[in-house]
C-alpha cells in the first residue's frame, strides 16, 4: 500500500473521486508551504513543485493499492511532458503531530505563466473551486 496526499479533484466528493479507490486515512496538511493554484480555462488545481512558497495546503490522505495508484498516475498524466510528477512530501494529520511521508502530484513551475493563474495561492481546494473545474476532453 502507498500513502497518497490528494489536494484537488481526487478528494472525497470531488470530480475525479471515482478513480481514487483507496482507504481514506483522514484529513492532512502539508508540513511545508506549497503554492496551490487554479490554472487555465479548466480551472485545474496545480500544486507547484516549489516547496517553501505559498501556504500549508489541506487535503486528504489515502492508502492506495498498486492498481489505484496506476489509475491516479494515468489521470495525472505522469508520463506526459506537461503532466504532473509524483514525489514524496511530508504531511501531518491534525491532532497527531508526527509527520508522514506521502506521495503527491506536483506540477513543474516552468509549465505555468502568470496569465494561466485563475486563483491562488490557496490553502485548500474547496467544493466551490470544484464547481469551476472542467474535465479534460478526449482528443
């Protein structure tokens, strides 16, 4: 099983939740500051790979099996040049205090320009943000 910190559309009750078939451990917060933005016309949540900038981001922590992780990787397009990159960051479950290492999907900061940013930096991706989200259309 792999711990994955989700901060956007893969959270419970959000647009891509169906792909996330993991066991929810609980809410979690990033140990470091990270910049979370709504980006582009699709209003996709991007957590930029710039640790130490932005805010402590609140999301959810899941234990996922290999099949679920592979599905998440496909959704986040980790094999594509403009896709997300999966790496380990430190998160904390409120009330626990101890840090845990969890996989997270980050975007390369070189892929964003100031005009692409529609909102942020954000401390949390909310249901109001999800209402603005548009799924990728098949090519």
